[in-house]
């Protein structure tokens, strides 16, 4: 497939930016279907925001206390136990999983 340099418009700032043939080839190798919609500086700013540097904070997982049905130790699990299925601590779960 032959690629040629193209000029695109950033959806965030409206600036024109070059989508080079080399970048297009890279996108094709990675299997990306869409052209980039942001210029390099807006992409970098967005990446920095999503990595926690500007107030972005991923949601914390809620943990629930439970008693391990195998060894009896109190543990925390990422789901609310219903009482209908056994609940295991991390160590017992790994032991059962590796059997």
C-alpha cells in the first residue's frame, strides 16, 4: 500500500497538522482503522491529563470484607458476597486455582 503525506485538522484546537506517510504506515502496521483526530500537542496534553497529572483520578475499586471459607481468615474481595457461593482469601484462591 502506498502512503502519502496528508494534512488533517485537530478536533480540539482546530489547527492543521501533518499526518505523514511514515505515520500512516505505522498506523496500518498496528491495525488502527482511524486517522488521528488530534494534533501531536493536543495528543500529548490529553495523555498527560489521563495519567493523573492534571486532576484525573481513576475510580477506586470498592472492597468488601469477607471470611475465607477455606482457612477462616478475614479478607477483602472486590465483590459483595451473596452467601450462596464460597469466598476465598487470595492465598486459598490461588491454591484452589492451581489444583
